[in-house]
C-alpha cells in the first residue's frame, strides 16, 4: 500500500506497537499520515517519529488533529 502512487495519505489504526515501523514506512514512501493515539509506545519512539516528521516534511497528525512537531 505504501508504494501505491495514487495514494497520498494513510490512516494508521493498528496495534500501538506497530505504529513506529508503519509511520516510518509511510514517511519513506512520501505519504501524509494520520495516526491513532497513542502515536508512540515510548518516549524514544516519539522522538524517532518527531525526527522523521522533521526529515520528511509531510503532514503528520494524530487522530486529535494536533501537530506532532
């Protein structure tokens, strides 16, 4: 799904422990992301997601529509 060119955005509503790898895949594929809460399972995961958000500069939001960065 992440490699489909006609998909611009993804909604991540999977078990929490899968959020980080799926967010990373989506960023790397150039997708905009809406993710269920909690976005991360740890402070370290949240820091990694924040760095990915800064690096890839795509829209990233959690389901409360607050910006992560």
